[in-house]
C-alpha cells in the first residue's frame, strides 16, 4: 500500500513540473474567460482586462514580433472551450496569447534549438509574468519544449494568413473600419471661360489671403480664442482599426505636430491620427488647407474639452 502511495506521489510531482499550469489564478482566469462566449467559434479581439494586478490590451497588430518565454498547457483544459468558443484539443497544434486577435496565425521559433512551427492562436494566456505564449501540448512537443516546460522563443505574426483566416469569420466586419481613411485625390485641370477681370480679382484676393497667413509665425504663441477657453482644438487626419495604417499616415505628417490617439469604441480599438493642440481657428484653417492640398481630404477640425 505504501509503495503505491509513493508511486502516485512521484507521478503527481512529475506532472506538476512538466506543465506550465502552476498557478490557481491562471486556471481561474481561463475558466472565467470561457463563461462569456457562445457555442459557435468567433473572431475576437476583446476588451482590456486585468489579471493578477496586470492590465492587458487586446489589439489588431500585424507587426507583432516579440521574444520571450513560452510555456505549455493541456490536460486541465482538454475538451473545454477556448476564449473564442472553440473546443481545446491538447493533441492539436494551437496556442494562447494575451493580446493578439483570436484566431491569428503566428510563427514560433524555439531559440534554444532553432525549431520553427506555424501555430494558430485561439485562446488567452499565459498569465505568468514574463511569458508571452502558452502552447498546446502537441505544439510544445513539436518545438521540443514538452520536457523542459518552458523555453525562450520568438513569436512573429503571419500577417497574410492572419488576415485571411480572420475574414473567413462572419463577424469579422465588426472589427473593420473605413472611418477617416485617407485617399489620394487626383487633381484635374478644369477649363473655364473666366474673363481677365475676374482672374485679376481672384489673384488680388489670393494675395490678400497669403499676406494674412504670413502674419502667423510658426514660432509665435497665439492665445486661444475666447470662445475656446475651456476647450482644445485638434485636427483629425484619419482613423484606423489597424495601427499599421495609422503609423504610415503619421510618417507622412512629419512636418506637423501629429500623434496617434488610441480609443476603445464598441468593443474594438481605433487609432486616430491627430494634429494639435492648435492655438487658434486661423492656424487650424491654414493647416487644413495644407492637408487637403496634399490629398488628405478627410481631415477635419475637432473640439475637445480640457480635462
């Protein structure tokens, strides 16, 4: 009888050391995460959430490339629902990630033995600090991580396959936005029968406007208009659901005081490219004209209350 007890104890210790599910809070987090999803698998980004005192911010990021520690999970969750409603199979290749959309496709490289594997992300985790991905038992075995339990890896998103697999889901359109997307405008010359006198009047008016604009020095501090004492003026040039597009637009605005503001609206992130704050309406109008002359026709003035 004692011999059987010792055998059971050794098997139990072996199981604990070989698996990354070392914390009760990790198990609780995964179980709680499953309770809010329906029966059918879905494409999911998710709201910001807090686990063990740490905040996580899910987002669409097709530039994701990170080096860190990988762990693996399996027996305790085999046959249960993943974060997007799929049934977890520890004997299939899959993984959990804290912030990438689910499902996404990533390439995981074990930096300790140079083995590579393409993996489908369909769950949330791991929630141990320092770990960046939780592999299924099969994925860990293929990458040579099963016995050690953890390994240093590089995780890179496969943009093309991630986009394709996401678009296969019926609810994918919920996460796609065309709000504020800037397009190049092709200017065409329009022939008119304007008289010389009318043309001269236009030239004079243009010169007057140019002289007014020149009075506004780039380095001059102008007080806010009285009607905007408790507000700030900004120009929004574009808004995107993909941060990569926002960054590209930001590069084009290197001559302006531009920045990216991330906002969480209707269960998805928007990345708004803005210029400002702007000191007066005349300065804002001047900037808007320059932007529109450069083909950024969707640029618009917005007013925000000062906090």
